[in-house]
C-alpha cells in the first residue's frame, strides 16, 4: 500500500542511489596520479630477523622433517611461503636502517631478493600440491639465495644489535 511518507522515503533512496552511482562514475573516470613510493618504517635487518628468517625456518624445518607432512603442516608451509614471497619485494623498498639505501640501490641485492621470492613461490606450490621433492628444491634454492645475499651484503652478523637470541628466538619456537 502506497502512503505519502513511504513515497518520500522511496524518492530519497532513489535520489541517493543515483547520486552514489554518479559519484562512482566520476571517481572511476578521474585519472589516478602516481604516488610517491612508501618508505618502510623499520630496517631491512629488523624485517630479516623477525619476518624473513622466521618464515624461511618454517620452510626449512618442515622440509627437514623428512617425512610425509599432514594437512596442517602443509598449510603452515603455504602460510610462511606467502609471507616470504611478499617479503622479497618489501626489502627492495627504501627502509630506515643505516645500510638499507645502499642495499636497495644494488642490482645484486634485487637479484637475491627476487631469488628469495622465487624460492618461496616454489615452496608455496609444493604446499599446494603436497610435493615433498619440490619442497626440498625450494628449501635448497632458499638457502642459496639467503647465503649468497649474506655473503655479499652482511658477512658479519648481527647488525643494528638485532638478534634472534635473546630477543626473538623464543617467539619462533612458540609456534611449533
């Protein structure tokens, strides 16, 4: 049953919807300008200790079990592989550590970061297909990228005073 009050509500809703659609059309057709790249507010070393190494160890540790993994274990491998794959791009951005600007400016740094991401993507595929042989190859490729990068850029550890022990190692073990 139509009432005058209901008619007003319908008119307001219809008008609001039309204005929303028109605004969306304007927003979609307005050119987007390139923004300045974001700086990462923590150092690459902090990311390495708390995120990258942590994720890599889950891949290495599950591969080292040398047995068939169950579904939750494969899910952990996939989870940490995703983090590690994304971290490769993250460590090529401008971060706040004293050595970071020099590292990210190096083509060799970018090559190692990409190799790390590629190894993580291989590990992610291993998790999705539950392929232990592929997980082993991914773990080996990850070791190669990590050791190569450390040899080239960070032969002396730790830097910035950030270390696994005593600062963060207990957190890694709390998830196993």
